[in-house]
């Protein structure tokens, strides 16, 4: 017997459950109770504990939050313990303590091993711990997509390998096809963009502009436009510094400074301080002479040149036009040249689109050819697994009071002129291959195989689901299985067989079943009953372990609706005796 994963659970303020605590045991545990007592909340609470979606509507009216706690036994060297340790969790005597809280506002928190963790971690751990199946899973099995997932899961690495290659190739094909579609559908827009870029680049190239030229021309235009005023000012300044040659009696700054320097230079030997001042006047005299000379040269060189001024203004107008077109708001010639550089790179990219389209087309065709090859591998792997899977499920159905039922898989492809070529036909394809997988059931001899959505009653669907899960238990086992009314629509002898098969499954795993059938509950190693109080709530003592007389009374209630019916008690004792004899 394997070590049970779920040892204890406590549920507070969840749905109709106020406060319930119970222990789970190895083997087969049945959970029963009257309609509305809260049996399904056991499944819901476990779903929360294992990372399921939180819903504020689950919180009991008047409560601030719903809390689910669980003690889960795990091997200390196992994958679950290692992943929990990575998140900072600690084991408590070989067990993980897991808590999930859902507030009345819908906020959710999770704790594992005393450490707050993301809710997503619970989902990671659950894949290794528990398989949960309820009536929604039965409905899911009616969908071909779920049937394909079940077949792929059963096939294991035989399908997982080529499917991983398919997924990567398919993803790459979608990327390449989208890029190719963009290039081809936007060809006109890209051609227009290229024409505009060529025109602009030709215009900039023809101007032969250089960085900073606009600033230089602005300065020259300013100088040429005020040439007369500048020359007059320079002449006046020169006269003030060096004197007027036409007026010998004029006084100039240079002569005055020279006289001052001579007066101090004659007595400089008598006082060092005065000598320093004399030297400084000498420096001023030299500086005035230099400035006067430069002013004379400036005035001689500066001439009004209307032709040059007109050429400068014309050049400035041309550069301004370029700047407005290509320099952006507040731009200059440097911005125009930067635009031209980027535009040239973009034009090269656009001009290379034809080559790129050719490259992408070749890559797309190669990827489609790869998918055609992988499709054959996937189909063959699925066909091999389908025969084994169907035979195994059929054998299980024989153990579930469906001895003549036959299960098979239909693998088909749909023709699509836009699809990939497989076996000489163009067929539709998707992220999981080209195969359309459908589970078929022939419930009795002579009946044609039909999709289980059409060919199975509610009771038959429940047993098919159980058979599928039992087959998975042999190929890909988990330590604990939780079934929520997987026996729906089943009764009589079929119910006995369901109970017997669940008991056999529990020989190698922990099995928890929420059931309304006494035939199923009779096979349980442990029987828990959810009791509703007169106030309509479930208290801590509301989940009770039943043994002996209490268990007989519960089975009698389930059989006849009367706990004290002698006929029902006799039948209940007979069911228990038969189950013990079978075990």
C-alpha cells in the first residue's frame, strides 16, 4: 500500500460548511450525505487546496473568509518536497501543511510549509499529487479535443516527442507566414514609402549641405546686411584709439596713454609701486595699438557686396526648405542629415523586401514540408496508442458491468486546399497536428461504434470515464484519486461493479469518492458522512467517520431513505458482507 498523500483536511466557512475537520486514510474512502449537506464541498475544498480558481461566491454568508487546510504526506526526496523547498517551505514530520484562504471580496492567499507562496505553486504541486474527476470532467470527455489530450497522455513519449517538434515548427511557420503576409499585403504602401524616401534623399543629396552650414550662413548674412554700419563703427573706433591722420590736433587714446606712460617711466626708479603701474600702462599701450591695427584692417576688408548677400540669402532659403521638410520641429541641417542617414537605411530595407519575400517563401515551404513529415509520425504514434488505449478501456468496461461494450478511436483528417500535404492530400492542420480524434463506443454487439457524446447514456459515460482513469492509473499513476459522483446514472449491478473496481484501484493508491450509491460506499475502507445540523450548517463534528452500526444505518438511509428499515438494514449488511468477501 502506498503512503497516502492526503492525511487530514479542515474546511471553514466554505459554502454550506461552517467548520468541518476529518482524517483520510490509505485505500478507499467514501464520502456520503444527504443532498445539500455539502458533500461536493469536499471536492471544491480540495480543488482550492490544489490551486483551483478562487470564487468569492464560495465564502459562507456572513463569514470574512473561507479557509481550507490540508496535511499532505510526501517523500522527503521526492519532486514535490524539492519544489516546495525551493519556495522556502518546510516539511513537518514528512508532511506539507497547505492552507488556502479566500476572502469575501475574492482575494486569495496560499501558504505551504509555513511560507506564503503564489497560488500557482499549488497547481504545480497538484500535478504530482492528486487526480480530481467530477461530472464536469465527464462532460469534458465528450469533446474531441479532450479525447485527443487523453490519447496523447496515454501514448506518453511516443507522441510527446514528435508533438514537441510539431509545436515548435508550427510556431515558427505562423511567425514566418505572418511576416510574409505583412510584406505582400503592404507591398503598395511600402512602394509608396520607398518612392518618398528616394525623392527626399535625392533632394538632400542635391543640396550638398554640411552640418553647421546654416549657422555659418546666418552669421555671414548678418554681417553683409550691415556692412556700412559696421565699417563706420570700426572707423570711428579706430580714430578714437589711434587719432585722425587728417586732423593733427585731434586727441586719441593711444597718445594719451603714451603720455601717461612717459610721465611715470621717468620717475619709476624712486618707487617700485609706481614702476608696476608704469609697466601696466605699457601693456595698455601695446593692447591699444593692436586693437587699433585690427580695426583698421577690419574696416579696409569689409565691403558691401550685394551679389554675395543675395547668394547667401538664396542658399539659406534652400536650406530652410530642407529643414522644414526633413528636420522636424525646431530642427536644423544636422537633423536633416540625420534623417537622410536613417532614410537611406530604411530604403535599403525596403528595396531588400523582394529578396526577403523570396527567402521567407522558401522558409515557409520548408516548414510546411517539415510539418507534413511530422504529421505522419504523429498519426502513426497516435494510431499505435489508440489500439492499446481502446483495448485497455474495453477490458475495464468489462469489469464495470459492460461486458459487450467496445471502445475504439477514429482518427481522421479534414481536406483543406490551404492546408499541408499529407499522403497526397491537402489537409487542415493546427497546433496539435492534423488528426481529429474521436472516442467511439459500441455498447453492445451489433451496435455500430458511435461518438460517446451520442452513443453513451449517463451511466455508461460515468463508467467510460472511470475506465479511462483506471487505465491512466496504470500508465501514469498519481498517489491520490478523488472522484465526485463518478457513479452518476449508475445503479444496480453496475453500481456494485463500480464499487468493486474503485476498491481494486485503491489497492495501489489512495481513492476518495463522493457518492450517493450504497453499493459503492459499501466497498470503502473508510466511510465518512457529512451531516447537516437543524440550522442547516455543518459543524466541526459534521463530518463523521462511520463504523459498525452507524455505517449500516447510513447505508440503509441511502438504500431506502429510512435508517431503521429492517429490509434496508438487511440489504446494507448484505452489501457490506459481499464487499468484505470480495476484498
